[in-house]
C-alpha cells in the first residue's frame, strides 16, 4: 500500500531496508517495524481529526482518557 504521508513513507522504507539487510527477527528490524506502525497510526489519527466535526468538551475528555499513558505494575494498570 502506497502512503502519501512522507513520515510514513520514510518509516516504511527504513523497515524494508532493515528487513532486507538484517532479517525480520533482528532487533533493529523490529524497532523499524514498530516505528512504521506508529507512523501509520499517527497518520490515521491526523486524517480522522481533520475529517471530524468539532468536539464537545466531554468528547475531548473521553478521547484524552483513552490516550492517557498507562503503566503496568504488579499485574495491575495504573494511570501514569
């Protein structure tokens, strides 16, 4: 799938290069794959936000709660 976002294309290129040069199980390849996935996610979020109608304060708060950092300690989740 071709991406128009330059950050996504660059991350995809780094991932493809690492896969060819180092193999799919190398830590650098796996890091490049994680970066590529992250860039695709961010591009999708940007597109969704650009297409969305204005949000209410309650809707913004709900979205912020979903995106809030979470740490896992002793098998329980705690907000960071």
